[in-house]
C-alpha cells in the first residue's frame, strides 16, 4: 500500500497481487491520528496488504524539512500499530507529477483537487515497486 500524507487528506494506492502496478483506492479526509489510523487499518485488512510505503517529503537538496519529520513520526506510529513493514519513499515532485498527469487528462480543477492525493499515492507506490523489482532482478543476475 502506498500513502501520500497531506495536511488535510491521505491518498491511498495498492498494488496488484504480483506487485507490478499501483492503482488508486481512495482519498481519506483527515480527522485525527486515531481515526486516520483506524481507516488505514481497515484498508490494510480489506486489501491483504503486506507492506506500506509512505511518501517522504524531502527538499530538492535531499534534506528533511518539518513536514518530513512529522511524516517519519506518523510512519513510526503506524508501524507500531499494524505490525507490518513500513518504508518511506522520496516523494519529491510526486504531487507536481500528479498535477501534470491530471492536466494532461484534461480534468477540471475541481476534479483534480479531489484525486490529486490518490494519484500522488499511485506514483509513490509505483516508484517503490519499480525500484524493488530492479533490485530483485539485479540480485538474480548476480547469482
């Protein structure tokens, strides 16, 4: 499962069973940490998730800003709650890329606003899946 944590919403994506492609699931309207976690736990069960990837907002120079620190804390709390691996993924420009994709799809501003976090979650998860697959392929070649 891929998560794009925003201040007002959380974009959610899941992969197919083979871990090849990411698909958007929903956008959660944030209420409180407990309510948000409860909703995510429900989705984890519904989709039989084995690992979670949380987008980590880094500065362009790779440094972490205040929002990144909040994200790392949130990911730590999530991992304690769900007892599954939780990874972070550099999400620099994921929202910019999501906006570009939605503009190319010619969606209205209102419709873009409603799905941008979900699309960002797809991009975060797809990047993670692609990188994981490349590492796996490289280890097979070296054996």
